[in-house]
C-alpha cells in the first residue's frame, strides 16, 4: 500500500515536471500603471483585498480543495501541516510565474487544478487516516495552484516599482482567505460533528463524493472548452 502511494507521488511529480518542460515562455507580467504612483499602503490594501476575494468570492475550486484537505483528519495539527505545505508551494510558483521564470499555459494548469481537487476527495473516501506522503502530494498540487493564482493576478497586473509589495500582499490575502475557509470548516463541521461515530459515513463520504463529482465535471469542461 505504501509503495503504491509513493508511486502515485512520483507520478504526480513527473506530471508537474512535464508541465514545466512544455511551458511556453510569455512576455513579462502585465503592468498596473494605475497603482505605480499610489502610496504603498494603498497598494498593500488593494492586493490584500484582491487575494482574499480571489479565494472567498471567486475561488470556488480552491475552496473545495482546502475543504477536502480538512475532511480526512479532524486534528488541527495534521490540517496545519497540509495547509503549510500548500501555502509554501503556491507561494513559490506564484512569485516565479509573476517573474516569468516559470510559465505554464492555463489550458494545462486549470485541468490539473481540478484533478488535484478530485484526487484529494477520492483519497478521503479510500483512506481512514492521513498518510505522511499526502503532505508531499499537497505540496506538488500547491505548485500547480500557484500558477493558477499567477494567471489570475496577471489579469490585473502589478506596479513595476512595488512588485514584491504587491506579490506579498496578494499572497497574504490568499492566506487569509484560506484561513477563513479552514476556520469555517472547523466551526460548522468538525467541532459539532467530528467526534460522532457516523462522521465518516454521513459527513466525509457524502462531501467527498460531491467534491469529486464537481471536480470531475470541471476537469472535462476545462479540457474540452
């Protein structure tokens, strides 16, 4: 079982490397001229709100991914390690993508994001406890999600003289959005229901099946659109 799991991790690692190898170089990131002369605090607030909105209002796929991470274990420590791996990974590729060091086409990134959601949901159904290698899988998926964040951020653009300020503010907003999602799952699902004997049967299974079905639909839609 463990060898099969490690084999899956290796396959997803190869998938990620393949995406990087076929990535097409693009022009430098879009410039947000409107904010180049704005005070630093305005720039920070603008991109902080943008990051939060990208998760809470516009990022239903990212919300489902984070919810999926919270379902397999009710322990805050295990959810923390997964969330940390995801955060570190997407922060890396967000910065590298906006610097045009790593650029992958959205036609590949978006289906892989939906596949990552489906993978986590199916794993919640098949496994009864979180395995150590799942953190590695989450990290690799985080690298892909970071490219998705970069694609959305590039539509708005960044001021040239406040590039790193903008990136850090946007990423902080994304993290706040993720914390809100995790806190909501704990308050609405894990705390009131997590200790019940039927938690997996009546909560984890139905939610994971629903998430997997939505993700499967997104995958097909994104591949053939």
